[in-house]
């Protein structure tokens, strides 16, 4: 299978799709997420929560062993999550699990979590990408692979490929169906498509690259899978200093943007049109189209800019990583906003520079890609709340904060849906963010494979069920 | 002769030292934070600090340089920041692939170029000289990536669309592939490299031969009544080939530059692709290691060409 | 690419220079190959100068409705995936790549000439030191040096020009130095020294006229290699920012959808090749014209 | 009438230059019999080399035979194709080329280059071929044949290389041997050895020899019959004896009159210089080609003169040859009328230049080994302790062969090369060793002329600009004054004022040298150094330049240091002559005394080596063995002892000889042999014949 090279092997630090996919098949999650965003058992076969939502007890599957033979016990789960939430280590999941009071092994195969405050999405939190169960005391997770997962690692050649073979004593019988997996790394996607055509690989993850997807149309022997997800590219303007702190400027930028044209040009009509809020159509129960998104009106945008004091044009630097559809989006925005008197200068950088220290959290105007999450609250807590760790737009709106707080804690579904509606209204009215589209995820796989189901966050796709018909 | 050898070796060492200084200082200004690349973007500040400490990014520069040189010489090239893997085996493996591609290209293009160049030189201003010169002038113009893509379109897509057996468009070599397995993947990349090299060497050989024909000793040879074939092979070619040898050393430099682009077009796992990968990742030690290996290879090629030139040229061999 | 040199000389000399340049051009058009080359170079020079007048659309002007169209009367070279007119981008790209390479090559030639004159004439430790340093720079293949430099000082047109200067100055210096060394020992230079001629006048009145023809040839060669380098850097996505109409970058972007929009790739790739071949032929013609003049 | 080996009739050869055909040789006819040596004498541009190459059918691409026949032993060569010519080149014709250095394959062993001919022509096996090759090296007196056979061309001296080429040419016993200026690049002593060898090898064989040269002396000593070539046409053919005793064409007479004979000083005769210069290819005057330069030109000369038969196997292309034969007209050897320079009355005349034990060393780049054992770096000492004084208004000649250090001495005086020891005084003021330390006043008084006229002037500056510069910088004149003076300078060197606007590219060698002289005399220097002023010029032009130097020196009163390898020319022009060998002076004497015994053995060898223009004069051959030692390992004691024919033994090797004064003359020489012994040995056999009387 062809994919981008993985940088990080230690589950605690993985972030890109390829890294999650590999870890997903070498280790196991406590609980997993299905294709339609519901929780499913994996290492934990059964669980129940107390009425006040503060106590969660999980029962682990029997007969589970790590690849080095040692059996899985509750202690391993406790050690894994204690490591993930340890403030001193400063791992990415530190804030996510800061709400956990304590974790105890209340039995050989039973683990109990006690929370400080109720959290309706706690189960989703436990199924976060990083929450793969390691053996207690593991120190070299970055270079050695010792998980309970369906595949074992035979060889790992960091810049070329990683080869896995089926784990014979995997705790779920007759899984995995494939004898082995080989992930070959290709720095650029064009080469991946060539490899698929040349028969060197059987599956290619095309992420959101629409061009490659359309170029493989009609390729004999290849099955194309197109799944709408909540992955989106966020165009955001820093709201805590000029020019972003002037609502007129934000409104002007929104008016200057032609969402329909972007949707057609950048993602060629795949995925869904964005409405400036991270709550996409995938969360059908919360998504609303009630509030109108400002139609494109260049003249109005120009007036607003003149009113805001930028009569002779607003000059801005638009920073964007050089991956995915973001450079194309940047060029289209540059052309559209130029008509309204906004002169953009593009700075396209490798991800290592864009996400560097004076990168995405500092620049005035940037485009950041956000992965697809099973539940919307993650975006609100980490990106839009006043104290959010990655509030790249430095946007702090009391009313919005209040709704976020409410949605994140109430156990009442109806109240939560109402809160999300209000959040979407506020973001459309005055949020310093533009989300033009939600991109679909594309994958191309040889049609001799069955049982292949893609999940919105591609990395969590489960290959355990995939099998080969006799070819 | 030994004096000449000692001097060339002295220059080589000095050049390598100076280049290592240049490479080290340049790579120090790399913007972008390595630790951010390694730990992903959601990581907290103290984890970053720990990573910087571990990789020794905070120590004063001269110390870093000296320790780097020390490690470079002892083969302990440390870990690549971005892939956390040992640099030495990684670079050596990629070097192997690049050398394989380079040698395949050189073995075919050099003799072909020298013969074409000589033929053009011997029949100066005749039609055969015209065609060869125009060809070499035209092909020198095409950058590697243009020729590469055109070759893919024609030999890979074109043939496949017509159902004919097609050459692989990408050359993602499995690590332990034997030469035979790798051959089909080598054809297109080396063909691209060959075109540029061919044109370059043909023009210089042709000039060398024309220059040699004007020399008086050719007249002496002819007036000895020797047949034209002996005059050409024994007298002219022996002297005309001397400047060609230095050309081949210089073309090795061309080849290395060219390979960087070709390896990226064909996704061939050589030093060139590794370098672009390292620069994209701002992987400091990997960049330094790859650059130094390339420079060493280039300098050794120059030294070899110098020695070969000295051996064949009696004026230098016997002082 | 003509090196325009503002030489304030007695009228007699200007007449001589005028005639000399005229016969230079006459000889350039004498041979068919260099005639073609010079014509191509001049045409592209014209395109570069008159770029905005010829190009019907802006370099990043997007017509959403016209996206992904094959060459037509309205869009001579068709449109790319974002709906930009390929013909306009190629024309404006000409200005960008020719000016960039031209400037870089010119600066490299000027600094190379100066350093060559200095180290060739003065000799001694300056010459030795300079040559050793340049040897180490030359040990790095051009593209490698460019990649490492651009990777570090960041992607901007200034850094690309700087790279061209750093990569090519050593080569020009070496050429100029060899000419100076050969002329320095000639009789009339020593005679001038014996008659108390000042160093500066000696360098620029006696030696420099000999360096000029070699410099012109070298300038043309460096110019074609600079185009080659800028295009290659563009293709590798280093040193140039979208939506910059750098032909190399256009080829890289077009490569993803080469099956549906082949024209978006072939026209810029063709442009690169034709310009480089044109300048190469001109450089070759210059060399022959200069050798014939000797 | 037995058929001659080489028969050329009405041959015309032309070269294509830029589309038009220029005739280099016109309507030439001559023949060479077996065993006969036919000499072709002519200046550069006269077409002599073209003639030689045409005879061998080896013209370049752009050369072609337009008319005439060339037959070799009855066979018409023009009808043969290049492939058919191969056996002819191999077996029947052979060429000895001009510059031996570049005529041997640099990367092939010398022995092999000879053996391959033997293998190919006589189908010998390798062993036999190598043995024969060594045998041939013996026959050409090659020292240490084994070492030479197994070494490369750059490892042996020019003299030895020429011997290899002669052996290669003769080893196939060709019917016709062509020699194209074989010795013009060699030193006079080496030339003498090679000429002896050529004469010895020809005498034994029935080979027909065509000897092409510009040197009248060589022709007189080597050839049986001579043809004089001028601007592509034979103006005269005769036996050597008849030609030299009674030339029947004004050009031949002019040539003979313009070449200084050995021993003739400026007090005795005034050199005749043929006016004008050789017409460029393609722009020939109507009628007799020599008319514009001929002193006897009359109305009839406007018609093209045929080759008149002026004696047994003798022709002359001059309408008035009978008058010349009767001696009524045309004799240019005129005794000096006026005393050119009054010899200095007050003996203690002011010294313009005084050199005291001057040394010039070039440091060798030390090898690593030497650096490690910090042995002193080896050095090449070009000048070893030369002391010389040049009085006011006098001309001092410095004669020496190549490698004798004469040019290094000149450059040291000018400050272009920095002398390592010894002191210099100009007008009795100490002269700093380096040019950069000298002020303008010193520069004004010291000027130099260079050998190669083509490189003497900057091709991008007009003549006016070049001449104006010394006037402005050294004499501080204003632009306007300088422009006016340029016209006077041009007039002084007999060139029209209109030349000021011309570029050097449009002038001939002679004219360029005149402008170089004008530039040198512009600042009215106290001392002018001329390094080989005439050796790069044609014979007919040399006399004019020598006379010009004489006149300008007399007018300006500046003194002259004349450096040359040509003893005859120096003998004519200089008041005092110094002979230099391997960086040290051997002998210093007044011009007249130098040619009287006793001679220093080196001077004696020089005198006997110079080919005299009189074929009847006998010369006792004194030949120097081996080659000039390499300057890095200089011999101890007397530098000349390794090659001296009068080597005494231990004393010459160990002790440096004293300077000996010759009684009653101004001569001083540097040798262990006392004066009387030398005179006794040398007087019995005159080393060179008496100069042509009358």
C-alpha cells in the first residue's frame, strides 16, 4: 500500500493519517470508533457509567497478549492513560484528559476511571487517536513496536517502507484476514498513483487530492472510494490585533469570498460546501443551514474596507503549508480578494516551518488543515474557546464561550443541539474564520479486495476485515 | 609524479574541510523547528525543550561543528532527527542506489558520447558533424524534469494506453532488490540522465579532436605514410582523449545535480530524493550527511580524473 | 542577452567600438544555427519586456467558469485546473524567469569579472586564497548548493538571485582570470607599466578589452544555465512561491492532472526548452564570432 | 639529360580566404637531380613553405594547385589520390619540419615513433624494428640512444628532437628529402651540429634534397644550386658560387647587401636597406613584382619580365640583367661615409648604467619532501654575478644563446624581474630593484623595446594614443602638445603622420617595430634596452630597423643595450660587445677587437658555428658536445667547462677562472688559459674566413 512517509512511531506523538493507520494495526484502542462515528468495543468488551457521569468501569477482553508474549492486564491500561495525561511529559493529550481525577485497576481485567466533572463525550475522548494501549513501562515506543494489535512489525525502513505480518494469536478469532501488510512511503502523491498503475502497490490513500482521484477514473482493475468527512481547511484571521480586530474587516473578507467557485475549483464539487463553522453536515444531529452565509458582494466588501480605513487596499501575508489543497485554495482566495482591494502575498511553506514556533499560532492570516473528528466538541474546545490551546485566531467571544461551555458539559442532548446552533450563528455573523468546504477522502484500491470500509478520519480505517478474493 | 599526487591530495583535503565549513554554517540558519517536526504540532512546550536538549541544539556552534566533524569521520553519524533512525546505513543505502543509477548512465553514455564526439570532430563541418552538433545543442537545453516527464508520458502512459508492455513510470526500488529486478526501473531515469550528459560530453570531445587535428605532429604522422586509420587511432585519439577525461570528472558533477531532479521525477530512492526529503523536513544532520557524502564522491571523482589524466599524460607523469 | 557596457572613451574609440559590435552581430547572423538562436533569444526578450501588454489575463486571474478548458481561440494555450489562462501565465512567466536569471547571471558576470581581474592581475595570496575558496564552492554541484541555500534563507526571488550569483561567480572568475593571466605577460602591458601607467588604467584600458569577448560568451552561457537552474528549482518547489508563474512550478503543478489537462504541462515545458536552446545557440554563435574576430 | 628526381613546371598554388582565391606561388619551375641539394631562399610570405608542401601534395583544405605539373621520378603526383599518395609519402618523399618540439607525438615514446615507420614500410617485426631504430639513432650521433628511445619528446632537447625527425625521414631511403627551415628554431651552435649532420648524411646518398630557408648563410654552406623566391615568383636561379659572387637580380643584390657580414662593424660599412615592404598576398603591383622597391626600375619594368637565361643553368627575372652582369649598375655595398658616433674623447665618460655582480634567481616551488626536511628550496639562477658598464652615448651588445640569461638580465635592469643580489646604478644614482619603487624621473630615462612586434602595441588603441601616453605621463606635456609631437615622432621613424589614426592590426611587422622605437625614444631616455629588436622581422626589413636605431641613437645621444643571439647584427651595431653563457659573462671587448684572436673558447665556438655568407670561405669546425646544462644544477668552477673544446681538466672544474686583460686591446675574458697560449693555438687555423673585401 502507498502512503506518505511516517515521521513518528510512538503512539503518544502520532498525528498524520499514515501514522495513525500503522499504529492502529500494531496496537489496539481500549474502545474504537465505527465508520458512522459510534463507539464500538475493542480491548474493552464491556463498560458502564455511573448515573452522575463521574465513574466509568471497563472490562477487558480475555486472552489478549502483547507481541512479545506478555499478557495484557488492567495495569497496562492504567499506565498508558497515566502517561498520556501526565502534565510533566506535556504530551498532546495532556489537556484532553485533564478532566480525569484518577484511574485504578479494580480487577485483573477491570479498569475504573473517576472524572472531576461529567463529560458527555468522555467515551469519544478515550477513543482518541493517541489512546493506544502500550505495555506498562515501555520506554522505546519510538523505535520498537510491541503492541497487542492484529499485525506484527517485521522490518521498518524509516524513509522507504514498513512491513507487517499477521499476528497469529490476535485475541479476536479469524482476524486479521490478510496474511500481511506492506506500507511503501512516497513523498509525493503523483508517484503513488504511478505505483498503483504500475502494479507495484494495491492501495493508495489519496487524502483530499481531487486531481489524482479524477485521473484514476476508469483505470481498469481499480475501485475508487469517496467518503464525505468533516475534514476542512480553515482560513482564519487573527482577531486580537489590527486588521482582524475590526469586525468590518472580517465581514468584508467573508463578502469577498465566492464559496461556490472555491467549492468547484479547489475540490471539484466533492465533499460539502462549508458554512464557516467546524460543525459539518457529518454531524447530522447538530448541523443546520438555518442561518444564511453572506452572499458574495465585492462592492459591499470594498465599502466596508474603506469604512475600516483601508481605502487604498489592505495588504496581508497569507501563510499556508504546501500540502493538500491548501496552496490551490490560497491562490483562488488571492484572486477573489484582489477584486475587493485585498492584496495578498502568499507564503507557502513546508509543514515543519508553518507549524514551527512563529508559524500558525502567530501569523495574521493563515490556512490550517483540521482532521475529521467523531464529535464536534473537540474543535470548539481546542480551537474556539477563549482558553483553547490552539486558538490560532485568538478569538474570544463571551457569548460563544458560554455556549461552548454549555455544550461541553450538559448531558441533555436537546440542550446541546440548541447550543451548537447558536455557535454556528455566532461564527457566521462575527467569527474571524472562513471554512469554504469540507473535503471528501479518496482511496483507490485494487478491486480484488473486499470488506474495505473507510472511516472519516482515514487513519482509523480498520483493515482487519479486509480480505482478498482469489486473484 | 608523486609530487603532483601529494599536491592534488592536499587540495582535496583542504577543499573538503572548506566545504564542510560552508555546509555547516549554511545549514545552521535553517528556519523551522526540528523538534516541532518530530513531536507533531499538538505537543507542549516542555516536550519541545526536552527534545532540543537531547539533540544538543543549544550547545555553542563551534562545539557542535567539532563534534559533528568528529562523528562524521568515525562513521557515527547519529540519528536523523525526523525519522529517528541511524543516518549512516540510510545514507549508505541511498548512496548505493544513486551510484547504481550513475554507473549505468556513465557506462553507456561516456563511450557513446566519446565516439560521437570524435566522429563529429574528425568530419568537421560535414553533414554528420552538423547533425551531431545540432542534436547535442538541442538536448543540452532540455532540463531533466522536462525530458523525464516526456519519457514517462511516452514510454509509460502511451504504451500502456495502447496495451503494450510499458516501462514502470516510478522507480520505487524495494530495498533489497537485486540489480536484475531493479533494471526495468532504471531504464527511464538513466535514459533521462544520459541525454543531458551525452550532449555535454559530445561537444567537449568534438572540440578536443578538432584542436588536436591542427597540431603539427599529425602532419608528421601522415607524411610517414601511415594509413589514415592508424594516424587517427594511434596518434590523434590518444592525445584527444586527455581533455575528455577531465570532462568526465566535471560531468560527474552535472550528473549529481541532474540526479537530484531525476530521482524526484521518478521517485527513485537515491541521495537526491533523500536530500529534498531532508530539506523539506529541516532535518539538520541528514542534510549535512548527504551533502558531505555527495561532495566527497564528487571530490574523489575529480581526484580520480586528475590521476588518470596524469598517468596518461607523460608530460606530467615524468615531470 | 547583450552586455551593455557604458564605456566613456574618446570619439575615435566609440566609432571603433561601434564598428566592432556591428561586425559582431553580422557574424552572429552569418551561421544558420546562431541566427536561429539569436532570433529566439530576442523574441523571448521582447516577450519578457512587453509581457503585460501581450498577456490577455493577469498571472493569477481566475475565471471560474473557464476552468480546465483545452486550447481555444479565447484561451490560446487553454486554462489550468484553477481556471487561469495558461498563455498569459507562460508570457508573464517569461518576464519572471528571464529577469530573474538575467539579473542573477549579470551580477555573477560583473562580480566574476571584478574578482577575475583582481586575482589574475594581483596574484599572490589573494589569488591563492580566492581560488581555494572557490574550489570548495565548485565542489558542491550547483543544484545541491542552491537547494541547501534556498532551504535555509527561505523562498524569495531575492534568495534565488543570490543563489545564482553564489553558484556562478566562481566559474566566471576562473574564465576571466585565465584571460588576464595570458594578457598580463604580453609586451604592450609591460611597456605600459614601464611608462608609469597607473594600475587602474592599466587594468581597464589595456587588459579589460581582451576580457570582454570571453565575458560576453560566458554571460550568455551563465544566462542559459541560470534559466535551467531557476526552472529546476521551480519544479522542485524550492525558492519560488505560488502563484508565481515560474515555468518549472507550472510544470510541477500541472503534473498532477497531466491526463486531463496535458496542455497545462506541455506549453510551459516547451517554453523552457525553446528558451534554453535559443540562448545556448546564441552563446555558441558568440563564441564562434569571437574566435573568428581574433 | 637524365630525368631529375623532382620536376616542377609553371606551378601556381592559391589559398581560399573568405571566398576569394589568393595566389601564394605563381608560375614556378625548377628541378632537382639525384644527389643534388637545391636551396629555395625567400622571406616570410614569399611562398617558400607553400612550395615545399605543394611538392609533397600536402596542402591544407583551403589550398589548391591551380596550374602546373609536379612529377617525382617521372610520375605525375597531381594525378594521385590521397590513398595512392600514402606509399609515396612513406617511401619516396620525406620531410624534416621546422619546429621539432610540436612535430613529435607528445604521448608516445620516441623510439616507437621511428620503429612504427620501419614496421609499416618494411614489414619488420617489432624486435628488428627497434634494433634498426637504435641503429639509426647511432647514425644521427644521438647521445645515449637507449635512454632517448625510451623517453618522451618533452624529456629531450630540441636538438635531439630534430635528430629523431631526420632519422625518421631518412630511414626509408627516400628519393626526395625536403627540409623546411629545419634549424631556424635552434641555437646557432646546435644549428651548426645539425647542418654538419645533414651534409654528412646527404653526401653518401643519391637523394635529391630541397632545402627551404630564409637564412642566406645556411644556403651558402649547404646547397649546390639556389633559387631566390620573392612574393611567390622565382627572381633568380643559379649555382651557389655564381649567385653569391655575382647576383644578377636587384632583389638578390639588395638581400646580400642588407645582411651584416660577420666582423663588419658600423665603422667599416653602411648596411643597405631595401625600401618598402613585401606586397601582401593578393595585392601585387603590375609588371615586375619587385618594381616598387627596386633601385633600377625603369619604364620597361612595367611589363612582366620573363626568366632570362643568364648563363649555364642560370636564369634571372630582370630586364636589365646584362647591365648588372657587366657591373655598370647596382652595387650597394658602400663604405661608411661619416663617422656615425664620435668615440668618446674623455675616457672617463659618465656611465649611464653600471651593474655590479647582479644576480637573478627564480625560486622553485619546493616539493613536500623538501619542505619536511626544510632543505633550502632549489632555485634557478638565471644571472650569476654580471658586472657591466654602459658609457654615455655608446651602444653595448650582449650576445648569448637561449638559456644564457640575457633576457632575465634585461628584465632585471627594467625592474620587471626583481634581482636577488648585486647593485645597479642609473646615471650614477642607485636604481631600486623593483619597478614599483622607481619614480617617474627614473622611468623616463630607462625604456625597453620588445622582440615580438605583434605584441608590442595594444591592438585596441590607435598608434596616436600609444605614442601620446609617454609624452603625457613621463614628460608631463598637455594633450595638445603631445598630439603635435606625435607627428614629429612618426616623421623621425620615417612613417607618414597619417599613421597616427591607424590601428596596429593594419600595419606590417616592420612598421609596428618602427612605432615601438618611436615610443621608446619618445621620452628621450638615457638608456634604451632592445631585446632581440630584429630577430622577428624579415631580412630585408632588419637592415632598415638597425639603421634607424643607429640614426636615432646618434641624434638623441642616448646609449643602447642591444641584446641578441645574432653576433653579426650585434657586431655591426655595437661599440662594445659582451658574450654571455649560462648567466655569466665570458668575454667583453670593443667590437673590432672581439673578432681578433685570442678568443674565449666559447666565443671561438660561436664564431665557427655561424654559417658564413661566402660559400668559398673555409671555417674550422669547432662543435660543442651535449646540450646547455639545466640552470638548476649549475656546473662548479668555469660554467663552460662541461662543453669546452679546450677543457684543461681539474682546474676548469674546480676553480672559477680569473678575468684576464689582453694587452694593447680593450678585451677581457674569463678563462684559465693565458693569452699567449690561446693566441698561439688560434692563429694557426683561422676560425672564420676574412670578410668579403670590396
